[in-house]
C-alpha cells in the first residue's frame, strides 16, 4: 500500500517539478497571477509533503527510507522557500487560498502542515535520557517542578482533629437526612393508599390512563430518537460510539506498532550489513583498489614531468586530493532569466533525488522481496564508492610523501617543521548543563502538542481582502506559521541549514491567547531544550558586565552542543523599554538589549537555535530596536466565533464533560466574544469539578453554568485589539503592506519624507 503511495507521490512530484521549471521561466508581470502560481505550487507541495511523511513513517525497506527521507527534507525546504516568496510578494505573514482551494476541489484541512514523526522517534532515547538527567538535577537542588496541587501540607494535630470532626458530623448529618427522607416517603405512601381505598376503582379508566401515558412515553422516545438520527445524518451531531475506539482502529494501532518494530529491526540489520559488507570489500577488493590508484597517480607524475620538466603540485585534501586530477570538470553555469524569483536551494536536490528514484526504484522488480529487507547489491555498490574514497585519502597521503621524496631527490628542497598548537582545558558540557539548570536558565518544557492549540480556519480571508478589509488571523493561521518558522527548521538539520533562515520569532498578543503554550509546543514537537532568558528570570543572576557575557556564552555553547534549542524571552518588551518604570529599575530588565543583536550575528545556518520572544505589551518597547532583533513577528489575536465554538466543545470533552442537547455550545461561543482561550480553559476547569462530572448522568451540563463563571473575568476589548493592529502596522512589514495597499512604493515614501 505505502509502496504504491510512494510511486504515486513521486509521479506527482515529477510532474510538479516539470511544471514549476516551465512556469518560473516565463516572465510574469501581474502580482495576482504570480501569487496564484506560487500558492498553487505551495498547496501541491504541502500535499506531497503529507504523503511522503506517511510513506517515510510506514515503509520498512531501509534503503528506500533513506531516499524518501532526502525527498521529504527537500519538499519541506521547498515549502519554506515558497512561503518566503509569498511573504515578499504580499508583504504579510498570513495568506488565504479560498479561491485556489475551491478550484482544486480541496478542503482547508488539507493545508495542514504535517509535523514529521521522525523529529521525535529517531531521538526518543536521547530525549528521555535528557529529561531523566534534568529531573535528577532539579530534585537534587530542591527545584522539582511537580504539580504543587499534590504536595502534602503539614498542619497541627488540633486542626487535623477539627477537620476529622467536621467530616464525621457531615457524614452523620447525611445519614440522618436519608433516614428522615425514607420515613417521609413511607408516610406519603400510606396516605396515598388510604385515599385510593376510599375511592371506587374504575378498571377501564385506569387502563385507558395507563395506555395514554405509555403511548405518550413511546412516542416521545421515538421522536427523540428520530431527531438524533436526523442530526447525525445532517452532520450536526456525532454518531453513536463516535468517541469509543473501534476494533478496526485498535487493530490499525497494533499494525503500526508492529511496523515500527520491523522498521527498527531492518535498520539494525542494514547498519550491521553496512559494516560487514564494507569489511569484506576492504579485504577482497581493497588491495587492488589501492594498487590501481597508486599506479594512476605515478603515471600522472611521469606525464607531468615529461611535459613540463618538473613534478606537479599535489592537490590538498580540501581541494579534493587526487580525485580532482582525474575528474572531467566542465564549469558551465546556466542562469535562467525571467520573473525575479529567489534561487532555490532545494529544487536541484529534489530533481537529483527524483532521478535517483527513477533509475533505482521506479521499475525495480521486488516480487521476491516480500519482507522488504535491504538489497545487498545496492549496498555493495554504495560501500564500494565509500571504500574507494577512504582508500584514496590514504593513497593521497602516501603519494604526497612519495612526491616530496621525488622532488627532494631532484630539487633538494627542504621541508618546514609543523608546530602543533596547545589545547586549553575547558568545562564539560555536562557541568555547564547542570549549572544552567541550577540557575533556572534551562527549564523543562511542558508536554503540550501543537494540535492542542485549538482553533478553526478563516474561511472568508480572500473574500474580505477583495473588499479591502484586512482579516484578523485565526488560531489555525498562527499554528501554521509556528510549524513553518519554528518546528520544521528545528526538527530537520538539513532543512535548517538550506531553507530561508529564521533566527528569531516574536509572538505578540493579549494575555491568555496561548503564546507561552506555543513556545512549549515547539519544544515538545522537536525535542528541543528550553532556555529561559526572560528579564524576570535573569534578574540578579550572573551580575555585572562580565557575568552577563559569561551567562550568554554558556547558554549559546550548551544550546549549540545539545541542539535543537529554543531561547525564550517572556515579556520581551521589557528588554526594549522606552522608559524603565521605577519599580523595575533594580532588576535591570534591559540587560540583554545590546547583546541580543550580537547573539543573532553569531548564529549560523547549522546552529538549530531559535530565539522566541513573547509579549502582551509590545507598544511599551522601542519599535526600531525591537524589530531589528525579531526577524518574524506573529500577531496572536483572540479567537473568532468559529474557533471559540470548536474550543468550547473540545475543552469540555477533554476535561470530562459530556455534550448533550441541553448544552448550547453556539450560545457559549456567541456570548464569550472577546474572551481568550485561557479564559475558556479556566472557566471549564472551575465548573467541571469531580463532583459535577459525576452528576452529569442525572443533571446534564448547561450553558448557564459556564456563563455564570465567566462573568467575573475581563475580556479583551476591541480598543485593545485595535492597539495591537495599530502597533503591527508600524512594524517594517506592516508599513510595507500598508504602502502596497495604497498603491505606493518605498521610494515614493522616502521622497515625501525628505520633502
């Protein structure tokens, strides 16, 4: 099944690469047509991305998985490149593809950026070991971050006795009340029996009364059942047993586990075969390879001596050694002119890997390889090339010395002695790691997945932009940007090294919209370390200028060695305060202001380190220095109606609530306009106590219970939301977007300022 999916995905990728090479070569003048072209490519690459991710996760053939992995990383990088192009074209981080999805007959859910499972699966043991070490360090320092709700509180004996007495009296009171209720009911039944015995009983009338009641009950039950079936048919209610795990799903999960085990076994066998086959080749073919290479190089020495009268200079190891001598190089570079699109790093890789698939796997007969074991002939061919490269390095060393001896014999040249540098002793990474944990600068990330950031798609984005209304981003739009800018580059080293580099990210929005949760989700999905350099957290630590330099040096060093890593700066506007409040001057919140730009300059493409700032008051910061540090700024607004509707449903269900017709979710979503995700979670937690969850069978949940709990909370008013929009409009990208909407250019604006 997954082999077939792979072949189909490769066909789709080959067609897309051909179409993209044709389209990008044609000059485009209309920005609308260019965006539609880029958006179409983006959507199709996302679909291929999802299919390749499934294939890589499920295929068990080790050699196929290597090629699929390279293709997956290439497609991932191309998605990021196209996203960067669309941002530069539309001058906004948020894009809407409603019309294109409609033309392609796709649902918005198919635009979800998948998070490859190999981000965590391939380093699960490392992550578990790191978490264990972190927990041990925290426990030894008395900084255990276990849930404080379960920590026992020591109280005096007298107070404990009072608690026990109160509980016992309450228990006796409940028993007495039940006893008195039983007596009351017995008296009521006795009075009723006495009244009935006094009246003449009409059997026919009694039977008719019973029939009416029974028929009414049956009809009500039938009507209720018909209504529920109709709601299920219309898709407005889930079918029965919707939330229960079916036998088919359980079997599928079992198969997935077995497949993962087979993958692991095949990978181990493949790694062992790589060693044994290489050793066999080295023993059998190695001497012949070495002798053949030496003969070729000696022949080259003689040819150069005969032609020029002197021996040649031997190529250095950095230049490629003797491989450079016998390579037929044709340095021809083709530059395609047309629409000015940034050169792609990944297209060439995708074309190469697609050619490898076509030559190696497309028409390969695997009817005899039912268990999908490795192919020894392919492995021999690969290891033969690797062995030849290693032997060439050894031969180069020997032949360099031989060439020097020949030159000394002829020219009497002397060699210069080479002095070795001294090594300085440094602290180990383990000791630095422990130091940062003890100082509270390296903290455990909360286990929360990005899928827990609940929301709905913005279905009217394109329509609103057509009437010159800039829509507010939805939670799903924010989630997609977090995946593109944070999770994918941190999860894959090759993607981070070649894709458009995002070193820093700012999440700006009111309190409770989930900024902190998104930071922890990035760490959870990628297995990244979390460093907390918030102004409140570094206050008083590593004092002085030298101490600050030492702290940053240690943080960056550990972050590099144990990458991927996330450096989180909460309330980051304090680092760039326009004016520091008197109450905060002692804590020196602006310590990192001058150091952050220097840190960003030090970060290289192979450093999987992301600086993430979160702020709920960005207008308190100096805008110019603020925007210079944060390369990407994401506005995180309060949820819209659709997102609140989905949020209420899922949060209630996750915390043990049962959805019935008595609970009007639509009413809750409408009434809570202006409230954030944090408000909703807090309200549901306060209402759904253990006692209330047990009572749901006889007293279903109602919207009134939640509305009563939320009345004491302050919503995000429209004025506050407008202040965020106004602030964002003054950021570099916001300015460029506003200028483009007015039909101007940046040069015109500069000319007006000078005039």
